[in-house]
């Protein structure tokens, strides 16, 4: 009887991009299996391209800081049939800058985005939150917390710090969406990008003439030969329009859902504010917004888990899956507001890690504390479900109807604490 020689194990077939279950923030149910059985999977993306999908903590941690992987521009990846090889680059953000220009920009931004600077801004951040909540409360309940607070708060906070007029949002928000969007043609994408560049350039002219206490003023005055160039500052401004607030909104909105959908979580934070800094870190770990949204491209072949990532291939290090890796986090799928060790990867690592991490933490701490002070009995509005965009890998509620007045039982003093006076004490970032 002849026996055939052993065959090398076939590569697992490509899978569809895992998505969070409908009507939830996620994470996708496949993460646990992928981490165990197929830590480097090939995924098919809805746009037709394929990419490598890395889900284990140590792989994600290493890949995101690996210099053999660059951040491709929106022109270079995903491949699009309407793109010619000699096309002008469209939207370039800070993430696609490299080398000395990127280093000069990072150096110039280190101080204004530092823990110290963010701490100094906490009282102002709190006034911003309270002002928005005044308007939100005045509009009556139930109210949509996303439109009334969770969306405008990070946008306003970024605008105040960076020096972008919040009043111009009707102009730049739709264009920023279009510049990023897969729904526009390359020509349309280039046109809105050029409008946004002109907008930032004219803003910088104004900062030269009328200096203000903001990041853009600091940058235009730091420009000079051999240091920072004006083009890099425009790139930074563009990055703020497309990436400086939306992720914070998503995290804040998911944080409120996570706190309100389990009976004691919101009340626990309300009654013990000392938990807030650790709770913010845990919410950043637990909330699965970063589901393969960081796209890298290999510039040389890389071997990992007996598979070969070839030069030119796209790689998605899935931060949200790394943050649920049971090899690193005990009881990883549980939101533990008192978790002690929390080396989450939510803000990335390496040369392109998030410059806004301290600001994002502060927005979350201040935003939550402002809500806890204002609405001790905040709850999801009865009979009105939050709306979710189920097509997207990164999810937060599009609307979040909430109520805040005492229920009849609570008004009679059953079960709920008395309303606390509004505190203006800013929490640490
Ligand atoms: C919870 C909120 C946020 C999260 C989870 C987040 C996450 C991230 C991650 C993972 C990266 C690294 C991407 C990569 O490696 O390619 C990044 C980069 C970046 N983030 Fe954030 N971010 C948040 C908020 C902010 C805010 C508030 C700002 C500024 C106002 C900001 C500005 C930036 C910039 C400019 C970069 C690019 C840095 C570079 O390329 O050198 N982010 N962010």
C-alpha cells in the first residue's frame, strides 16, 4: 500500500472583515477564536482589497511600531481603479509624514499636547462641558446626548486648543468627511482636500497677523529654516480636521452606553470619583472602537506565524482585539472599573503614536465628571433605542436618547441619592 507524502498545512482561507454584532458597539465575536487559532488572518474588506489582520497583543504591539510598515496615503491604499500611477497625492495627514519633517512636527507639538499643558487647560475644558450641558438641559428631556454633548464637546475642545474657529464647523465638517470618505471619486476627494488646505492656510495667515494662545499660533511662529516648514503645519491642521475629535466622540459615546447599560456602573462612579482616572483607562481598553482602523503597508517582506506578509501588502493591527487578549488582561472581556494593571494599546505605539492621548483622556474624564455632576440619575430614555451604523467596523451610537429627571420612586427618596451640587473641580487627566 503506497502512502502519499505529508502535505504542508494549507493556509487558512481569507475571511470577511469581522464586524461588531448589529446594534452593539462590539467587539466582533471572532476575536477570541482568531487570537487562539489564526493570529494572522487574511481578511477581505468590503472595498474589495485584502489585508493581514493581526489580533494578538504582542503582535499588534510590535507591528504598530515596526519601521518596515508605513502608513499609506489615502491615494496609495486601498487600490482604486480610478487612480493613475502619476496622480497628485490627495489627502496627506501627519500619519503619512516620515523622517525629519515628521520629527520636527512631533517636537513642536510635544509641549502643547503634554500632560502638563493639558492639566493647565482642565478648568477651561470643564467650563466648555458645562456650557454645552446648560444648552442640552434647557432643550428638555429626553434628549439626544450624542448630538447635544458627546459630539460637540471633543470638537469644541480640539478647536479651542488648536485655534480652529468652532463657528466654521459647517464649512469644514462636511469637507473633512468627504476627504476621508470612500463614497467620493478621487477628483472629488482632491477638490475638498484642496479647499481644506486653503482654509488652513488662510487660518495660518490670520495667526501670523493676530497671534492667539493656541497651537497653530505656536507652530507658525516656530517655522524657520532647518526646523519646521509651513507645509508641515498645514498638514497638521488638516490632521486635526479629519482626526482630532471624532475618535474621542466615539469613545465618549460608547463609554456612556457601557456605564448606563449595567445597573451599578454609573452610580459607582458617581459615588466614588476617586475611581475616575482608572475607570477612564479601563474604558479606553474595553471600548472596541479601534477595530482594524489603523492601516499599515509593508515596505519589505515580513515573516509572522509561518506566513509571509509581502512588500506592498496591507496589515491591520487590531488594537481592540489586543486590548481583549486574555494572555495580558485577566478577565479581558469584563469592564472592571478598578483594574490595576492596564497596558492597553488604544493610542498606538512608536513614532506615530497618538499625540492627542492626554487630551483624549482629559476629555473623557472631564466629560464624564460633568455628566455625573449634572445628571446623577442619567439613564437611557425608555422605549427609545440608540441608533447604530451596522456597516462600520468602528461603532458608537449615532444617537443616544437619555433622560435625567428623578423617576417617581426616586423623587420619593427610594433608591437614588440626592442631587449633588455641581462641582467645578476638574479631575486629573
Ligand atoms: C480616544 C481618542 C483617541 C484615540 C483612541 C486615538 C488613537 C490614535 C492612534 C491609535 C493613533 C496611531 C495611529 C498609527 O499608528 O498610525 C493616533 C494618532 C494620532 N492621533 Fe489620536 N486618538 C484619539 C484622539 C486624538 C485627539 C483628541 C487628537 C488631537 C486633538 C489626536 C491626534 C492624533 C494625531 C495627530 C495622530 C498622528 C500622530 C503621528 O502620525 O505622528 N488623536 N491616534
